C-alpha cells in the first residue's frame, strides 16, 4: 500500500513504516500529524482519491549547505552566498 501526500506545496510518495523529509513544519517532535492524500493505492492496485496518512514527527534539522556564486565578467564583481534549508523528518504510522 502506498499514498501520495501533499505537504508544503510538494508531493511525496509514502509507504507505512517509512521515513521521509519535508520542509520545516511548526510541530513539536514526538507529536502525531494527519496529512491529506492525493492518491491511495492498495496491494491489489485499486486506487482511491480520499484518505489520510498519520505520521509522527521524529526530528527537526538543517540540510546540507548549498553555495551560490554570482560573477559579472570584466567588472570585478564576485559574490559567494551559503544557504541551509530547515527540514523535518516524518515517520509514516498508518495509511487509511
């Protein structure tokens, strides 16, 4: 069984017992959250359009540092910027 959930404007395929990473949610670690589904498919291949996914918030963390470089030729302009995104790890408990 798997489902496609929408969190923060992005879609994620999930299965029961799996962990997945989304953009930071303002929910305390250890709490349970219900996520709306776009699609639920069972083992026989039957698809349903409504359902919910129950997940537990495991942790909040920051992703790897991404460097952005800007350069304008013949002008002596160079700029280097770093960015780390705030992320949340969720564990799927149940798909219903």
